[in-house]
């Protein structure tokens, strides 16, 4: 897998074109030159580069996991009553469409308005129960106990005004279910969930294999939900650059401002890896849109070299 | 003053074209056929029709009073750092411009975004102190102790999601000063302040006389602030119908969804009244824009008959 | 009238804070340090400073004159079917509300969308007849034959894409009457009408006196239309700074990007002038909003000194 | 292929849920119960149902073909200077983003603003040459001379005001190249191009095979351009329902208000068809978003039955 490592080495220096997210100290302090990659295929073969056991927070990547979990719990139809699956050209934290659109339903679960709505659907009678379900869902997929980064979580709470505005607007539109502050707290916690590249790639592998772990045959979510999640990642997963990523990389992916990107592919042959694969990349330097600079570059490279585009 | 009473009688039946505000039970339960009018001139002469001692809540009329009070406390220049004085064509509860406009400063203090910003500027180390100042300001003008309608206040809190969204958005834009929940609580309380038509007309008289009570020569606020308040009332005081009211009535006015309207004029002669006058009207049936149907009709009639338009 | 001249001299140096409009060569070439003022009162007394016989184009000032003319021809009610009288917080050349608002009717006749709609209502079977009516209307008021600046007119045509977009959008909304290109040509011609400060002040005097020339008693338009025009000028006449102008100057005014401003007032006594007055100022250096820097400063000065504000 | 015919029969009655486009007589007069399907695979095998030689106009389907053609002529990089590849949540004929977005570049070539921009890039010194190139490009793919429906073309011109507004706005933003009216005329002509289902499916087959006709090995456009086109179709091809189509059908597709849909897939086995396929469906009854009701239903059915989704 020297070729994959060569591509990693080629992309790592590009971190200088971005910088670590600044709104949260715990993110801003990350070394921007870090670049970790972990890829795992359906046969259990894997490629690693960098410290794939160093943890980072999911941030917006949690949106797609939370959406999957809630759909599996409530049924897709029920969830789609609260959130649509249409891309927008707006910023992830835009509130305008909630006012301009008749029903005020968020356009998709990967923008903040949609993700907070989904967080309000987390099941459980108590706040603890609601999150325990999501934590367990992730833990079972990764084989590692789910933890949150307390420092990041506290920072999210402190910088929450815009998200709180969105949440109360959703409540006034009768889209958000239950208590606003509980939904927000769920949302901040899920954003603060910590994983390493190995765990994230494993989640990708299960998604790539339509909800079933190909290594254990364990079922996590339905094929139907997997397809919805993949379509959402392709059309809305990379913030305002989703269209360009679909066009020039062409694989379902979701990024977070921590610098992590979760993506999936299905190569015929990629340096010994083949079939369904999950890909986790982590490079804290993000561009002005919010996507990891090195991750984008690397995913573009491997998409071209191994013909990963679904188009 | 039979002619004024004739005009009242002419306009009262028009209440059937509107209906009482429905979002708060305490407002919805008002008899829509009520119509109270009190006018007082700088010589102390007055005209009354209906029960001018029955109380109603200020609602949005409080926005202009709170603005005046805060300007008098902080100075106009300081307040205008937080809120502009430009009309918009948007709904009173619109949030869009906070996102679309570079600085995110509310366009004027008579839309909710601006009024909540102003509420955040109420002075005092404690919440109680903040409101005591405003209450005292009003009490001194009216000669009556200021009270709030507890039922309306509790209802405002319950239906507060949209305003809370606006407030947190303002906070994220660093426009709103201090604690968001305190500013909102101030705002809900000021909206719930109760006055009767006599008191409201008295406030109008002082505003009409540029901040000084013409009957006692007591000073309340500066002429400069009075002029700003009047200009704001003319350009933005009647919600989305402000332009039409300026055009066809032509006097500074501010309405509230309770059905009250505060306005001022300066007639040469109006059935024995003359000079600076304050006008309070109250008719709970409001049109779809939020303005009292009977009040609008009556103000238009007297403007035409006694040449009240400032244009 | 030395004091008025002193205020002119005080304001003239402020031209350095703005610059001449750049989108049209004929405007860009104007000496930005020019500053002409002409004021005429209802008794025929006047104040002049600078070359009050040098011509400049009306630009957006034509919007209010054309609106008055069309209202007088068609009746106010008919015109208001096509254009509302509500202020907006948008740029003069914004198209967004035509899409966001249900009916797509322009909010007022002083933004481009509204002015082009009004231009489409100019009466006459032929394009020539349509404009002859407006030209004659102006000529009779000023006592001077109305001419257009051919160079400016040609430049307007060349830089017309945004206005053409607005006009076709209005047509698709079925607001604009008749042929789009004819309406646009009318609009460009009326913007290119040339007047000098004396003529412009005369128009102001007639408007100030509610449509009747106080010097000749000649009737031009109804008092009702005059009041609508004045209200529009106050609420929407100074582009996106209309609210601030209403607040801090407080007189009906309309500016054009040529650097001209038409305004009216009613001083008790102003250095020998009194009663209804028309004010024309011309200083080509405009601020980023489009208003003449020196004109704004001068109008603010005289408003404060002679208590001109209508509030 | 009885099963495919069974699915056609199942979906045809659903036409009652939509109605033929009403804005153009030539479209409104179509029998809404028509439903034609033609599918052709890379081996030349095909399935037909209904009159697959009856012609219909491309309407918005032309947008993707024109985009491909222009990219092949100018190079992808050059075209992307004028139009982005990001989805929006807006209507196809929205103008708002041209004002709200800094650069004013259309978000993608499948909304009207983007398509008209692309039409302005059609090469050729004369209008005739510009379109001859596109016509020839299509003729060579279909093997049939390209014609336009003159009645539809004339109707497009008559109902062109909104598109003309968009085009002039683009011109004022300096996005649209060359003469606005020429670009518009190109656009109306390309919308009026007539094909039958066989021809449309053939175009789909070539796109599906990345720009090369698999039956003749003739080259039409590059694989890179094909991938961009497919990504655009998936993210933006089905108007405001593109996200839902991606989610629940999951194949690149482009619809037109004539009721035609062009789509592509790559089934392992579909009643004897296999490998790259082009799919043309035509059912004039469209839903409120603009997509053929019967086409959508049929494509969803075959996607589920033959696992066509790319996700």
C-alpha cells in the first residue's frame, strides 16, 4: 500500500491552505499539520497512516449518524415528517429558509436546523436515556465505548447562541419536538463525541455495506435508511461545497469542522483493498467552507486513481 | 365635541372587519366591539368616549416608550450603536435581515429584533432595578402606578419561541447586550404593562410636546429624543402598513396587537381642542397586519376633518 | 441672508467625504466640489448660492415628479393598484421582493421597480406623446422648456441591464403595463431630464404648497397627491438612509445620484424667507448610499437652525 | 420483458395526479394519459412501451445536453468560470441568489439562470452557427436530424419575461457572455428541440457510457464531462425534488416540463437488459414541482425492483 501512503504524503503539506477551526479553543489548539487516514474494506483489510488511535470530535459528522439512529428508532417516514431531504445552497447555520418556506421544515438533516430537529427526536424519557441510546448505537458499531470531549462540549454550550436561535425558531414553527434546551444539549453532546480514525472508518464500512457489519454480519440499520443517508451525504454532506465534491470526487462523504471526514466507496481494487470500504480522514486545517483541506485533496486523489466516483 | 363623538360612532361598527388577537387568551377574550377614545390637548382639555379607565396592555406600543426611556438614560448615540432607525418592509417578527445584513444590527427599535435589543439596554444591576426604572418613568408621566397584566405576561412567556429565536440570533451577532433571558423577560413585561386610554393619551401629550408635560412643565425626555421617536413612529409605527398610514393619515402613531394605538397631532382647532394633543384609541379588533381596525378608521377621519397630517 | 451663506460655506468642504457617481461618464466628470443651493419661498423671496443656472440631471428625483404626474392623470387609486406606498430597507435596485412578495407589486414608487412601473403608466398613444405630457408638466411648473441630457440618456441605456431585469420581472408579474422597452425608455429619459437649481426649487415650492404655485395660483396637482408624494419622500426619498434623514433632518426630500436633492419645508422665519419653501441643492459628491454629501449636511444644518423638522 | 410492461401499466393510471404544463398551449394540449417508455442498453437491446416515435420537446432536459456540449467545446474549466455546480433549494426560475450571492454566478447549469448562462457560451460567429453546432451534436448522437417545434418556440418567446429578467440580471452581473437576446433565443430554441423516446434514450445511453456510444464506439464527450453531468443530474436534475429523487430513486435524471425525463442506470440484469442503460420516459402530466408523475413513479419502481440506485 505504498501508493496510498504516497498520496497521503502528497496531500499532507496542503494543510497550509487552511487553518484549524477557531470558534472553539479545543479545536483551535490542534496541530494543523496532523493528517491521519484509516481505510477498512469488507474483508477486514485496512490501510492506516498517522496516529489512527488519536481521538477527535465528530462535530457535523454526528449529524448523519444521529439521523440514521433516529430513523432506525422511529421509522424513516416519521422522521421525514420533521425534516426534508433536499439540498440547499445556504450556509449550514442559515435560518432564512425557516422563515421563507411555507412549512418551515428544515431542508435536510445535515444543516444545523435539520440536525437539531433530529436531535429533538432522540428517544428516551430522560435526557440521559436519549443519549445513552445514541452512544450505545455508536459503541456497538465501533467496538469502543463512546465518550464525549467534555472541553469541546462545554465550548459548544458557550458558543451556542446561533444554534439556540435556530432551535427556538424551529419550535415556533412547531417542527422541533419536545423541549428546546434538551434538543440543543443532545446536539452539543453528539457534536462532542470523540472517535479515532479506526472507529470512524468502521462506521463508514457499516454504512457502505448498507447497515450490516460485513465482518460480523451484525445488523445496525436498514438498507433503506443506508441509502437515504448516502444520498444525503452526496447531495449535502460537504457544506456549501457538496456539489463540487459530488462532481469532482463523487463519493458519499460527511465532514466536520474538527477536520474529520467520513466517506465510503466501493473500489474494484485499491492496493489490496476491495469491495465496500469505509474511509476516515482527519486533518484539522479546514478551508473557509469548513472542510478539511488535506482530506478533500486526498479523497480527490484516490477517487481519480481508483475510479471511486459513483458516477 | 359632538362631532368627534359622531366620528367615533361612525367607526365603531367597523370592528367586524377585524378580530381580537388570537395568540394570547387574555387578548382573544376581549369584546371586539369595544372602542375607547381619549384625546387630551396641551391646555388640559380632553375628549373621552367609552370607558377610558378600562385597562389594556401596551404590547408593541411599549417599544417606543422603552426606546425613549433607554435613550434618555444612555444617550441617543449609545443606543443607536445597537439599533438603526431605518424602516423595513418586513414583518415585525422577521429574522431574515439579521442574517442578510452585514452587521446584523436591527433596522429599527419598533420591530421585535430592535425592541428586544433596546430591552437589553434597560439599566440596573438587577432585573428588578431594570424594570423599576421603566415603570417609574411611565408612572411619572401618567400619574398612575404602572402595573403589568400578569395573565398576559405569563402568556407572552409561553408563546415566546419566535422572540427567543430573534434574541439569541441578536446575541450571536453581538448586538444584544447582556443576558438574553433577562432581555426577553424585560421585553415580555413591558409588553404586558397595563394602561387605560387616559394614561396613554397623557403619554402621547408629553411626546407631542417634545418630552415636557405641557400641563406641569415637568421634563421627561429631550426634544431630540422626542423627534427621533416621532420620526420612527411615522416611518415604522404601524407595522407593514406604516407607509399607508403615513400617506393617508400622516401623524406619528404606534399600534399594539391589543388593539391600542398611541398617536399625536397638532390641530389648529378640533372641537375646542387645539395645539399639541395626545390621542389614545383602543379597539381590540385588529386587521391581518395587527392594527386596530376602528382606531385606524377613526384616526383617518379626524386627520381629514381637522387637517392633522404633518404633510 | 449671510447666515445661510455661512452654512453653505461650512458644508461645501465636506464634498471630500464622497465622490461623483461613477457608473455614467457624464456624471463622473462633474467637479465634485461644486455646491449650488437655491431656496424659494411662497412670497417669491429666494436665496441663491453658486451657479443656480447650471444644469444637472434629475435622476431619481424624477421618480417623485413622474409619480405625481401619473397620479394626476390616472387618479391616485388607479396608480396604487400598480405600486404600494410602503418603505423597504432594500437597495433602490433590489429585485428580491418582487419574488418574495406574493403579489410582486413594487413596495413604493421611489425604488427603481416602482418608478419603472410608474413610467409604464405614462399616458399617450405613442412614446413621444407619453413623454411630451411629462415634459410639459415640468415645463409649466418651472417656466423653462424641459430638455434631456442626451449624453446621460445614452449612458443610461448602455448601463441598463439591471433595470431591464427589473422591468421584465415586473412584466412577468403582470404589474408593468404595456411594452417593457417603452417603459424603460420613458424611465431613462425622465432620469436624464435637466434642470437647474432655480427650476428644481420651484418644483419644490409647488409641492410644498400642495400642488398650487403660490406665486401664480396656478394648479398643477391635487392636495391629496401632494400629501402622498411628501409622505413617500419622507419615508423613502433618501435611499437606504431615508429613516436617518427623517429622524435627523425631518423634511420631505428626494435625492438623485447626480448629487441633486429636492426638499421642502415650512419655516416660520429663515433669514427673511418664510412659509412654504422649495429647496434645491446640488453637490455631485455622493456617499456610498447615493446621497449628496454636501446637500445632506446643509439640510441638516438648516433644519436644526430654523427648526424645519416636521416632527 | 413482461415485467417492465407490467410496471408501465401500473404507473400509467397515476397521470391523474398531475396535469400537463399550462403555460404553453402546445404543452397544455397534450393528452395527459400518454405514457411512453424507451430503454436501451449497451448491447443494443431495448424495451419500448407506447409510441416511442412520437415527438415531444426537451424543455429543461436540453439544459444538461447544452451544458455537455459547451463544456466539450470550451473545456470544463472555462465553463465553470461562468456557472457553479452547487445545488440550491430554490425554484428553477428564481432570481434571488443572483442578488444575494457576492459574485452573482448561477449556482448550477440546471436552473434557468445557469442554463441561460450556458446558452450564452454556445460557440459560433452567428446565431445560426451557434445553434447548428448544438443541433449537430444532438443529431449525431441520435442519428436523427434535430428539429425544433416551431409552435413551442414561438410560445416560449411570448412567455419569456421572467427568463428575460434573469438574463439581463446575469448581464448586469457580468456573468452572461455576449448579447442577451441571442443567449435567450438560443435558450428558447434548445428548449423547443423535439425528440422521440428512442432518441432520448440513446442520448442517455451515451451519457451512461461516459460520452462514447457503446454500439458504435463513437466519441461524443469526455468521461470527465460525463461525470460532471451525472453528478449535476443527481444533485439538481429534478427541480426542487432532486433530493427526494436522489434518495428514493437514486439515479442521475433530468426532467422537463413537457413531461419527459432522461435518466441512466447500470443494472446487473433487468429483464434481459444489462450494463449501461439509457432511459427515456414521457408522460405529460406533471406535478406541481414540474416532474412527470408517471415517469417518477415508474423510475422508482424499476429502481427498487432492479436495484438501480447508485447508493
